[in-house]
C-alpha cells in the first residue's frame, strides 16, 4: 500500500478456492470431501465444527478480470462468500454422491471466516456457490473427466517432484 499514490494497488485476499479447474486441488475441503464421497463412499471429517471460507474458481477469476477493468477500485479486498463448517460441506457432498460421513476427533479446532462486504460494495457479485462446485466435480468424475490422482494433491505432488529431482 505504500505505493498506492504512485500506481494502482489492488490486493485480493482469496478464501479457499473450490471447484473444477484444469489444475485441480483435491487437498482443499470442498474438493477433498467431494472426492472422498465419490471414490470411497465415505467421507472422513476431522472434528467438523471448524469453519472455512470458500470461493468458487470461476468467481475468483471473474474477480481478477473485474478489477483489471476497474483501476479506480483500489485497496485490499477479502474474497470469500460462503463461510461453511467442514461437517456442512460433507453433508452437502452426500446430497450428490452416496456416501456416509465418519466423524473423527481433530487436534485442529481452528476456524476461519471472511467478510467480503467491502468487495461487494464495489459492485462485484459472485455467480457460483460451493453447491455448484460440488455438482461440477461430481459431474466431471462421473463422466470420467476427473480422477483422484496424486498430482492434484499439492503435498504429494511436491514430494514426488523432489524425489524425481534427487534421482
């Protein structure tokens, strides 16, 4: 922000991005729990009361385009429109994929919430929801267009990349 009087400064603080994309992330709550339902018929929820803010991939990309077209919109903006508990996300996934939910204890009670009222005041409006993300993932999986692969889990992918470089 120290450069704000010399150039356009637009800072976006995105919530957890969910939904179908060419470079899927199957290690974030909505995508992970949906894939567990689809591939295992069982969703493991650790704790469940923890809240996570979410934004659909299409909305975050739309937001970047929105801001690029509006250099007069300056500042820091939170971008997350659904603060949902992990258990609620799992329940939503079971509405689209037959699965049971198994709740196990968690040693991580952290919750995160995002308020995007400042962003909404600029005129930006999200078009998609967590529900849309779940439906899109289910459809892609059922159509054979999405598989649960290590390359979609960042930690596993990075570990494999390090091993390949070391070899």
